[in-house]
C-alpha cells in the first residue's frame, strides 16, 4: 500500500472493482463487507451486556427510526479475560438490524455532527467528512504526494484509488471513456457506503469528477477541480511537445511539464514524497493509450457528460497554476464560466502539479471551501 495507515483491497461487485486506499487521522481503515458480531471477537474476549435499553438518535439523524419494531438495543462492555472493560459498543439484534445500521451509516454521511442517546445517556459525535481523490492520466495511487494526502487526512477520511485497468482495479469493457470511469467511481462510492462525499479530481481525474457530478449528482457534496478542462468542445489543447514529454517515460521531462522552470526544489520534493511509497506497477501502456482516447473525446466535446457542465449544481472550486504547460490557462476561465457559481483560484509561477508545489496555501483553501 502506498503509505502507512492505508490498506489496499480489491473489492469486487457487479458494478465495479477498484484498488483503493483510505486515510483518516492516521488510522488504518479496514473494509468491512458485513456487520461485526460477537463471534468476531478474538480468543479470550467477551461481550458483557450493560443497561439494555432502547437507543434513540437526534437531531440530524431524525430520519432514521430510533427503535424499529422487533429491534433491541443494548450497550455492551468488551473485556479481555477478567480485566476492566476496554471499550463499549452499542449492540443491536433483530430481523432489521442490518438494514437499520445501513440506513444510519447513510444518514451519518450527510451530516457532520450528531447526538446519539444510548441507554438514556447522550453523546456528541463528530463525523469525519469523506473526501475522494481521483487521479489523472497515467496516474496511480502512488502519484499523490503523500504530504498532500496526509494533510487532508487530518480532518477528512480520504479515499484514493486506481482508475480502471490499473493496479487491482478492474478494466472496463469496450472503448474507455470519461463517463465510464465516472460510473465506476460511482460504483466504488456506493460499495464503500460513502454516501455523498466531497470529490477532488486532478487533470484527467477532474474530468471524471465533472462527469460524476453530472451523471450522479446525489453522490457529490462539493467539487474541487484541479488543472481541469471544459468538455464542451472549446478546450485549448496543450502543445504536442508538452504531451510528448508527459508520455516520454523520462522522469526529467515529465517533471519539466508538471512544474515550471526554476521550480526544481518543488520537483525534488515531489519525487521524494512519491518515491517513499512501496514499489507499485505503473499503469499498463494499453490502458494509458485508452485513457488518451477518452481525454481526446472530452477535449473534442463528444463525451456526453462533458457537454453538461452547466448542470453541475454543487459548490465547485476550480484551481490551477498560471504556468501550466499541460492545461492552458484559458481552460480554467472557460470552465469557471460554465459551472454556475464556481470559484476560481490561480497560483502564480505554478504548473500542472500546483496542488503539490503550493500545497501550503492550497490545503487551507480546500479546508475552508469544504467547511
């Protein structure tokens, strides 16, 4: 896995399969496909029921029934051997237990704070908001500067994943498109029960993020588009020289188009940050080629979702560097006019990787925008 506190898992479903990582306050976040039960306790541990009373929830969880018919709620202390209780949990039994806790999880995804009453005792709960990061052309999870991810994980549950056909993520049938990758991202959000997360996309990932907001508006809370492009056919394309450098496989040439000339310190810092991950396979050449065709469709205005940026109704932040060689500055201005109410922030003497070069300023802006 790319960084401490992350776990990599291949999760398959009828809708999609993705290689993912989750970060949040430096805590490992294992994926659970079912509810835990007493049978899952380690040897020597037991669950001792305490104060078996009905549990109620309020206020932002008022849409969740506090005590459906047939459900019993209790507080239990989990102990090892004869030691004092190590921690306590709320236990629910009954024919609708799974459904109720699924509804509760979906409700929690829509609020930031809540009050939960268990056995008559009220406790305040702060819910860590979800933030999904979508990487760009030819990128992997290891393309994210780990300092950037760690900073965001201080206040968010951060989810990073590999796009279609990369790492353990299932390749998609037929010609690859931005819309298809957006649909797969939607399936991932649903499979992980993320509800309505905030979404940040970088470069091609920002096109996927736009398509996600158009095709699945109920799954996006706020949208951050980094080094993005309009999909209405009015994209100003980068020079062929810049594209060739990005595709060269030569690290020096790649860094030269991600960062402006004279920003060698930012280049070296980024290389050091991404090199600290455990080794991971690069994106397969055929997948990168397919991504290139998908990007061309978006730039040409032939991608269906790309033509409907004006339908994006969620708060949107657009950001880029003024010296971006891979994304001419005019594209950010065009996109800011297309998306209603979008905010535009530009960083001087910064390039396509401005979010890493200027993360000291950009991360606080993200925090402020996400509230």
